[in-house]
C-alpha cells in the first residue's frame, strides 16, 4: 500500500487540497483488513465475502435481475456514447485527410479546401487545430 499526497514542486511544500491517494496492490493476499478487501474485490459471488456493504452491492448488481438490468443499461449507454465519440473522431480524421489531400494535390489553400468540402465553421476550427499539431 502506498500513500500519496500532492506537493508543489517549486516550493517543496504540501498542496493542501484535502486529497489523499492510496494505491493498493490488487494482488496482495494478506490476512489483514486490506487483504480481505482485495479478496472481496476479486469475488465472483457475494457468498463468503468479508464486507457486508460490498457483498450487498455485488449481490444486487450481479445476482438479481433488477441489478443486472441496471448494469446492462449503464453498459449500453456507455457503449453508445463511446461509439458516437469514435464515429465523430473518425469523421473529423477523414475531413483532415481530405483537406490535406486537396492542399497537397490540388494546391488549394486551407480556406479553399474547406469551401470545396463544404466544411462547417465548427469543424473548420477543430480541423485547423488538428493541422497545427
């Protein structure tokens, strides 16, 4: 287990924001409270878990139909959001490549490439930033 507190590098003084980070090795197998907690995190069922609160949560979300429905809906929403994000990134990357091709092969200026591809104002800003990288 590793305790981490933030520090201002320039002054060497603690950054008193109230956060305290604790890293725990997930492979730890001790017979103390931390070892039991890690064991509970790896549990496949709520039976024989050490901590009731975790066991109750695991039971609800993995072992009841209502809980599984909640998890499935959350996963579906997450997957949909990630899919939309990926599609948008792909669309922008395609536009960037098309702009580059027009600028290289047809000797278009950036504005000419945007106009010929009918790129929206909001996409123009995004693409311009990408081209400046």
